[in-house]
């Protein structure tokens, strides 16, 4: 399969990428290399080869969840620069228009 520069420019347009003629030429060369590599893989006899799902046979080791005593609302508001009885007070950052 051959890739033309017009194909690269069309793909760039569809992906909303700005691409110069020089960049398209470089991308064309890269795409040709990629397609040649894929054709080499397609030519291989892969019967009986299981698909690779993970690159490692290690499993994630996760710690057990531990519940800790939660901070009370009063403790949380104790270091706030400005708070009312229940909430943090912060400066207004949006105008109601």
C-alpha cells in the first residue's frame, strides 16, 4: 500500500492539524515505514500464538482499605481563614449576570 502526500494532508485536515508540505513529506516517510513493519508482521505465521494482554506476569498488589477516624466539621473549620458555622467562606469569583 502506498501513501501519497495528499493522503497525509487529508488526514491532517480531518484531525484538524496544521501541517506544512515539509512536515507532510516527513510524515509520509514515517507512515511508509510503519506500513512496511505491519506488512512484515502480517507475513509471519502466528497460528497458535496467544495474544499478549499484559507485558508482565506480575499482579497489582493493593493494600487493604483501612478506616480511620474522620475529622469533625469543627476540626476542619478550625484553621480556615474565614468560615461561618458550617462552611468555608471564600471570596466571590463569579459575577451573577
